[in-house]
């Protein structure tokens, strides 16, 4: 069979299927499918779904929504720039399609492939790759949108199948660029001995009332671990409450954001007590790097006794200062501490995201470079960043750690000069860090920072403090035992 003959037969079958669908009665479809088809114009339906998913405040749902939108964008770009111009197929004739089904505004572009089907398949597949539950919930909607294009007479079935295949391919391409959570290496090592507490026996959990969702998450802890003791306290009482809790139980639990977890970690490491982290803050960086997104993740780790040992970053005045502070995630000097200060001042009034934007504007519009001497030449810096363990790049900024016990500090610096906003942006977008003219990166176990000006601020895990004239950063390798699920949930 020649290619031309095969193509003609395929087209004939496609037209026959279209005629079959047009002449059949679809119960309950007349009021639903045309409206659904219109709602999906320009991806509006899927953007609304992504917004609703983001409003749940679930990290998994938000990540799935972002992946769905990225997949949709790639599919739409491919359809409109390549596919539509490669196969100029005319739209179906509407003779057999009942008037009540037809759209008021008939598309003027070519028929092959279906852009609506591509967008629907891309969004639903992208979501499903990150969250099976959300993907299953949206799959009937995606199928209905694709079917509506044949039902309303604007596409042949083959156009819809090709568009759906293109959408699935776009979602898989996005996954190839940005791995899903289940593709990433298991977080944390090496394994540590920790007691299994299926119902929370001998577990004391301290919840910070001022942290984002800590009180709601504390209620979930009480329900999931009925034998656990859950203590709610105000921020000023956290240090004393954590000390008492660590003395009463075999395992110390903490529910709050990164700053709260930082306090608990320093207590747990000093008293050699295992730590159970329940994410209850806004960002929960440390918990996410452990593979913990929900209360249930920590409960699974407690039930099986799955735990790892992780490093603690340390900063102290001078090379041997006794008054040390600790960081689980990041330490920084320069513009970031001022950004945190502005954000904390305004977040109760306008929300954390808006306050973060305001803080970035405030600190970048001025020209107040940091004066330090980490390399002996007293360079001017806009930012000095040190991560507890090496951060990977899954985007324009450090995003994730694969190993929480590598013994290293991830040190990055943005050199001073005019236009700090542009320099920081250029550093963030600069590809491999060693190629950036303004951004340098080093991996080391210890860093000495002399010559800090009076009034310099430092930030660690979202908290701000005054910096001494000289600082030493180093590591406490594998100083903390923390629970984490051995297998990530899809």
C-alpha cells in the first residue's frame, strides 16, 4: 500500500468516525460539552484549575499545578508555531452536526491538530506525573474537553487524538527538563537508629502558634498519633518549651517553619534526641529536602523508625568563639538579611509574598554593598550565601539538596558594583556559576569572614541577627538524627 493510499484510507475512516459522532444522540451532553469547550479557550479552564490547586496550600498540589501549566505552555507553543502550519487541514463540514451543538464562534485556524486536546492532555498529564490523585480527578474533565471538540463539530477525531498525543509528549518533555519528585534521589543519608513510634508513644511535639499552618497541622498530629503529647506555645516560649519537651520524651517533635525547626534542631543535637519534623510554616525548606510534605509523611517515618543523620551548619564569632549559632538551610550576609527584616515587618499587613516583593524592592534600590574580607582583598559584595550542604539547581536559584550529610558548605557570593538588582538577576540566570562574571561559587568545610562593618546583619534559616566583626562558618557533620520516610509518595 502506497503512502498516498494509506493517507486517503485514514482520512476516510476519520471522516466516517466524525459523521458517526455527529449523527448520534449524546445524553446530557448538549448543555455540558459546548460550555466546557468554550471554557477551555486560551487555556482559561486549566489556569483556573491550577489556581484552585494552588489555593489548597499543599506543596504537592502546587507543584503539580506548576508542572501542568508548564506542560500546557509547551504544548500550546508547539501547536501554534509548528503543527498548525505543517498540516493545513480544513475544518469539518457542519451539515450533519445539530445546530444546538455548534459553537457560536467557529475557529478560523486549521483543524490539525486540536489545540484544546493538546492543552487538556498536557495539563492533566503534567499534573498526574506529580500527583496521581489530582491527575485522576482532572482526567474526566480533560477527556470531556477533548471529546467536546468532535461533539461541537470543530475537529475530526484524528485531530483530537493527534493533539492529545502532542500534549502528553509536551508533559513528558517538561519532566525530562525538570524531574518529578519521585525521579529525584532519595533524600538524606546515612541511615540512623531511631525508635519506631507507630501511635506516637514517648513523642512530645512542640507547635509554634505564630508559624503559618502550625496549629492546623498540630490538630492533624493529634489525630494521627493519639499517644503523642502536643504542646502549643508562643514564639517567646519556644526555647524553654523545647528543652522541657526533649527531656520528657524519647523523641522531640516540632511543628512550624524553618526558624522553629532550627531551634528544635539545636536542642535535639545538643541532647542527642531524635527529631521529628512536621511542616507547619510557609516554605518548609528543610522538611521538603527530607521528603516530608505533609504530616502523614512524618507519621509514616515514625511508624517504621526510618531516620537519617544530617549535618548542622554553624556560625560563631572568631575562629573559636563559644557563642555559636546553627543553620539547617542557609546563612547569608548582605542584602538578604535586610530583605528578611522588611518582609517580617510588612507580612502581617499585606501577606508574605507581597512583603517579599516589597523587601526586594527596598534593598535593591539602594547601593549599600557588604564590606567583608573572606578572600584577603576586602571585596565589596551584594550577597554572601552559605548553604548547609550543596544545593542543586532546578531553576535560576538554588532549589534542593540531594545529600544532607556531605560535610560541605555551599558558598556563593555576588560581587559589588552599581545596579545591584541587575547584578543579582544576572547572577541568578547565569547558567554554570563558574562562568558568571559577578557570581562565584565554592564548596568548602570552613570559611572565615573578617572585617565586617559595625551594624552588619546576618540571616540564618529566615531569622535575622546582628553580626560580629569577625565570623567563622563551619560544619558539625552528622550531628542530628531526624525522621524521614524511606520511600517517597508519588
